[in-house]
């Protein structure tokens, strides 16, 4: 099948088999930040943005992105560096394998909720598993990032 | 010290947080063969007949292998120093299938679709036999998991395959029965732990290709590159010299990758077909045929005198090795050695164990490595002893805990604790938890009750007299250093912390040192990253390599200055003559190859006779016969234990039994934390994993030996909503034998949650759950039973 969609800001026409999942399709197109951690839509590693909404790319057929805007971490390098440096400064990135999916979902959360509190953070990101960090370092990094963003906005005013 | 004991960002962090392709499956070429394994549906069966014709003829299929196609020499997949204590009980493919998920055939093809199709086309006739699934009935059962005559134990560990015994031993000191009989207070209980999966986010995976010399090149997500080289040599029955193993970034291991779980499959495909191939385990495979924590049943008899001094401990562990013996004879040892040692007044002890073969997936290494199970049992027994005496569980620990210079009973790797601040850990934890206010419980008035619990933990720092760590350090032409390592950073950050150490030793910036590893062709030998060895063992090798290289830099610098090597100092930037500068200075500096002007200026500026590291580095590349490169290897005769105290506050819903850890306090003595951030995150991660083990995680089997928890749907690890506060502090001792005073931390931190949470649940509800995980059902039923008992006694 032929599909046309935006991948990280570039309009593309691609040939795709009807039964291929978005995760495998994206990795095949070189978006190797997208990781698989399970086959049951439980781990959140494969999270990407489709029309600004977070989706589990393991559970979406590639053909479903026809006409839509798909963003992976390859398309958000600047943002990933900015937030990622807070994660890194906690040492909470650890093995790193869950980071892309987790960080993409953090971006999705911040689009939906301007200033999430700790409970909202835990709820929104509950589907992003991490076996290394015990999560508390991730939460610290988000809270620090939010304070930094707030200070930045305050400075701009 | 500029870097050691600081919260330094991991040197690979930015690549990881920006999603760079640095893992095995990111690096494997797109067109390599896909390898998959046909798995046994039966727990104990024999391949009577196997037809592969249709499968092999499937379009895109390159090879289909059965037991007929593999070498007939048995080996072990355990990543251990040779000769391994784990028995040689495996073939790549065997006619005898020993668990549901055991490998029946290997298929390799050009696409995943082709391979999946071919797997379905293999026709197997099985002779199905009754399996051995109950650990209590395994020993001396007429059904043998390993009836074969070529089964071999390389080292005597009390194993006997004709008795389903993978290991067996008794260690004793004193007359434990007599002493227990004389104790005022005794307890005798049996505790059960379940198998747990490590569930690192990156599943098992390996990519292989043949290089220009015809050698098998293996890129694998492994903790044990050098052991993998030997294991594959054994498995393929080829010289290990024909194998090279490379480790890229690893997406977590926790011990799972201390067993070569998946490497043999693509290795044999590539070796036979000479084509590149890869295997990527699904989560399903990682659940049903990997290397989970050993299920253990531990009976503890403990006795204390009238003052609460623990005098005698009798520990018997029955461990479930599963179908193959990887890490089975070794993990069980820690269940006694690292639990009895927590009680320094123990005058007599007995530690006995049996490890049995059963028809379930092979157990393996998982963070804590048996100590976790043993500490859960012994700490729980001591908590029960305290309850019997009416003593605060903190108090009994204050009376009995390990102290610096005091004995560590049953712990052969250090008869006394060389460094220990358990006393400060306990005091700090008590203060942080506000123990006296919260012990034993608080009724929250809404049907919920909060209780607190405490446990101590210890681990080792490397396997004494066995583990080897190495560092190869060289000065490059541009004045930078390369630190070659054989240990494996699997997200833990050893590539960073070892550079921190080196930068301080060499008085240079971390940016000036590149860590490299691991490539078995190039890296210096290292046992691998396990047994909490890396910081301590490889760290010591790094410190020594730095001292040696400094000497060489001074030597070449001194000869450039024309002075004696023992008369110079190196401050990281310059090698300087120790005496006050005289008229010779500028002359000598002018001799320094090609840098007359710079040399002169420096000499004039400082007024001392000196030569820069940059000039020495350049000199090293021109007309020079002195190597600016050193390799140091280190192995420790002792294994100094890190210590910690964990305190859990749980909230139990009395109606439903639902238990949540709302607060966890961990105070750790890991010696000097080399990287304060990474030590903290290691602790937080270990505590969270431990909470999972305490409350949720359980690999369950049906009566046919089929795993019920084969995905994250059924095998629930904690999510961020399940973890309350985790508060970590360090109360450091200084370990004289460690690099910068450091001990280990990686495994220690998983040891306290199980006993601390179990004790907190008891203090909250009066219900003692002696079988993990502590599920709501067990708690609720316990509460009902207790209430019924109380009513009865009231009536």
C-alpha cells in the first residue's frame, strides 16, 4: 500500500505492507530511537507522537498514519537535549533504553498539562516502565525541568 | 579530588537521552538473517522424529537446524571464571527437552515472515514424559532431568545428576543444636521466595558475522564478553581464538545477561552459513526461557539469649535450579554466607543446602544472587525473634549488627568487617523514618493502617580470589588518554566512574580521557560486570594503571629534561624538576623536540625546569622507545562487604489487604560513593526492584510446567504509581583496600525491601506472610484468620 504522511516534518510517500506496525516501519525508516520492550502494549518504550498525541507505535498499523504528522525523537533532538540534560544530571537515564519513549511522553504530557504536579506526572507517565531508576530520579528531573522552564518564562516576561 | 565523590553526569548520557542508535539491534545491518527458535510445548519430552523438509524449502529460509546438526559436547551458559562451578549440562539443541520453552530447532531466514512461516512447518513427534516440578520431590526422584552420562560437574559442588542434585553442602561451626537448645528465645520458620524476572527493558539480543579472517564476530548485549567467547567456543566446539565478542551499549542486565542466554543461536547459524545473522528475543521469550532468580525455600532456626543477643543460626536452603544449572551451585551459597554474617555474636551456625533440578526454565543470576533470598529469610526470622521477646526490631539490630573489626560469621571472604558503618546507617535510618513515633503502626482511621519495618543488608565487593579486573591506559599523541576496559557498562555508569577515578589519579580533566570497551580482541581481560565487582576490582586496576603511567610519563619527561626520574614531579600538565631552576633550564627545554619557543616561554614564566604533557606525548610518537602505555590487572583476596539499613513504611487496607509502600528509607555504606548521583540512582532502582519482588512479582507455573506470567500483562513489575517515596542517604565508611575507599553498591540495594516490607506488614496487621510476594489475598486472608482466632479465644 502507498501512504503519504509527515515524518519529523518531512512529507513522505512510502510503500508499506498492510500488516506492518508503525514501530517496525519507523525503525525500518531509520528512526532507531523507537524501541520495543514488549509485545503487549505495556512498557511505553515505543511511544511516538502522531498529530501531537502520544501513541504506542507497537499497537498502531503503519497505514493508520496516512495524512498524519508522526514525530519521533529524531525530530525533537533540541528538545530531547534540553530535557534530557535534566534527566542526565540526576543520573536517572541509566541504561537509556526506555528514555526515548519516556521522554516523548513527557513532551506529550507538557503539551496537555501546562504545569503538572507530582501526582499528575505519575499518572500521565504510568505506562512508561523503567527497570533501572526506580522512577524517583525521573520524577525529580521533570520537576526540576518544570522549575527551569518557569524561571525561563518568568525571565522572558 | 575533583571528580571522585561528585555527582558527575554519565559520559554517554546525552547519546542515550537523545535516542542515538547505540544498542545491538540498532547497529546490526538491516539485511542480516533473522534467527528464531522453535520451542518445546512440553516440560519433559524427547524428540522422536523431526521433519524439517517443508520448513527448509520455505522461500527465504537459509537454514533449519536440529539436534542432529550441533556439536555433541556439553557446556554451560553461565558467565563464570573457568572452571565454572556450574555443571556442563547443555547442548545447543538436545533431543531431550527439559522445560516448556526449551529449544527444539533453529531457523534462519531472510525475513521475519519467512522464519515465522518455516517455524510452523517443522513437524515434531514428541515422546512426552511426566515432569518433575515440585522442588520438594525433585531430589532422588525416579524422573531425572539430566539422565545423560556425559553430564559433567567440572568442580565438586555436591552435584549428582542421577539424583537431580545440582549442588549440595553442609557448613558448620560449633554445636548449633546444643546452643539453640540453651537459648532463652528461639524461632523456627520456613520462608519462601518465588522466581523473579530481571525484565531489563532491552531483551536478550545478539548479532554475528564472519570477518575477513574467517573469524566469528559477535556483538551482544552481554555483561560477560570474555566468558561469552569461551562459552561459544565450547558450544560450537571450535577454538575460542576464532571468536571475537564486542559489547555496545546495553539496555540493562541485572544479572540476566550474566548467562549467555541467546548468543549460541545466531553464532551457530553464522558459523555454519557464513552469513550475518541476529536474534532478538521477544519479551515472551525473555519470560519463558531466560535466567530468572532462583526460587528458594529457606528454613531458619534462630536463637537468642535473655538479653537479645543472637547466638545461634541454622539455615537450610532448598533452591530450584530449573532445567539447567547456570549459577545454581553459587547463588545458593550467598543465601547463608551473606545472611548469617549480619549477626556478629553468632557462636554456632549451620548452613546446609540442596539445589535441585526441575523441569522449569533454568534459573540464573539476578542482582543479589541468593543473598536477597537468604537475607529475606534470616532478617524475617530475627524480626520474629524480636517480636517473641517483645523487643523493638531496631533494638535487636543495635545489639547484634556488624561492626568494624568485628566478626562476620560464615562469611569466608572477610572474617571480620574491614570497614563498616552499619551503626550509623541504623541510627540515621531510624531518625529519617521517625521510627519511634511510627513503630509499630498507626491507624489512619479510614480502614487503613500504616506500619513500619526494618532490615539490614550486606553483599560482597567481587568474588574474592576469583574476579579479575583490568585497565589499559595509554597516553595519545595529543596529550589525551585512552582507558581500555574489559568490564561492561550496562547503564550502571562504570565507563564514567572509572574515568572519574583516572582523571583524579592523573590530575587531568575527564574530557581528556576516553573510555573504551569492550572488545575481546583489544580490551584487557576482565571477568565482566557482575558480583558487585566493577567499582572495586576494576577500579583498583585503574588506580594502579594510573600510578604506573604517571611513572612512565615522569621517566620520559625527566629524560627530556636531562634529569633523574626520581627528581621530577607530574602535576597533570607538566613534569617539573623538583629543584629550583638554574641556568640549564632554558637550554634543556630547547632540546625538547620542535617546541623550543613554547618550552622557553613556559620556563621563563614559571622559573622552573619543566616539560609539558603535550610535549611528552609528542615525544612519545617520535624517535621514542619507551611505551607510554600500561596494563594493570587486579584481583582481590578479600571481598569487603557494603552494608545498609532499609526501613519501609507500608499502608495496608484492612478490608482488601492491598499493601502499598508509601515511604522507603535506605541508608547505605558503600565506602566512598565514586559518583554520588549514580550511587543514589542505583539505590533507588534496587529498592524499587525489591519492592516488586516483595509485593508483586511471581513466576508461576501450571501443573504441566507452563508459565502463566509470560508477558508484562501477567508479570507485573512496579510502575511509577506503585512506588512511593524512596529516600536515600549515605553513611560512608572508608574501605582501605578499595579505590578511593570505595566498596560496591549494585546488588546490596535489592536486599532489604523483602524483609523490611514483610515486617512492616506484620507491624501494621499482625499478619506474618512467609511466602513472597505479599499479595493482597495473603494479607486479607491473614487478617480474617487472625480475627477468627481472636474471636475464638475471646469466646
